C-alpha cells in the first residue's frame, strides 16, 4: 500500500502556465480561422454583388437593344403620301445631366395593338428615388400603344439603382471613321431620320457603394 501511494503522488497534471499557453494557441488559431472565413464571406458577397449588377445591366441594355432594332418611322405603315415624315418618331434629349429617349417601335404584344400598324411609342427616362441616396434614380420604361396621347401608356422601373443614364447618337457615312459624328440630342424632324447607331451609357450603384459602368452601341437597321 505504501508503494502504491508513492506512485500516485508522482503523477503530475498540467500547470497553469501550460494551460494558458494552450488556450492562447487555441485562440490564435480560432482568430486566424475566423479572419479567413470572414474574408471569404466578404469576397463572396462582393462577387455576388458584381454579378448581380452585371446581370441587371445586361438586362437593361438587351431590353433597350430589342426596342431600338425594331424602330420604324411613325405612320409609315398603312399610310399614303409624305405626311408621315412630319411626325417626330425619334427624339433624344438631355434633361439636366441625363438623357430621355422617345421613339416609335413595333410592339411585341399584338393583343395591345392600338392601330393596324402595331407600332408603339417607347420611352426611357430617369425618375429620382425619394428617401434614398441623393443622385439615385429609377430607370423607367414607358410603353404607349396610343401614339400621340401622352397621358396613355404604362410605365414601370427596370432598375432602381441608376446613377447616370446617357444616350449618345452616332451618325456619319462610315461608323468609326473620321466622318463619324456624335451628338447628345436628336430630333427626327430636324435631323431628318434616324441616327446610324445609338450608344447607351449607364452607371449602376452596388450594395457596397461601388459604381459599375456599362455601355452598348446599337446599330439602327432602318437608318442604312
């Protein structure tokens, strides 16, 4: 019995210093793991936001492209004589620092045709968002099948985080040549007809405050 007591007394546990060292090492490892995980989550969030902005910008640009490639002079369908040329069927102008564009295009939904021609007046413009960050706008799309009646038509936002929307009109004998002309305003009754192409420039605001610039050049088929 005496020898067994001596063996038990010789067993040692962890000292306080060893415990503190072990706890410190564990905390350091956990801190490094948390930092890495937090950085990974932030990176994932940034990438998702950028992808979301790119997808939203592509949706806007492709929608505008679809409308623009289907433009046609108002009244040139089921109309005789030259009276149709007096209509302003393609208008682009600057409102403060942004653009508004209005043009007649073929409607995609025959159930809403207001005329035999199937044409519709399409508008794109910005509306300030109240209560949000200053300088933030909603990009509106208005579809008016009752051409000539400004009170008619339906409008809806296709994006609510727009910082800038500019439309540049290109004309000239050869796109990309020294004869190419760029203007910020266009009136079909003054400029006589359509521009050869439209350059759309849009800036979106991300959730993290970053700005995304996107642009597209759309050729106008009936201008050629």
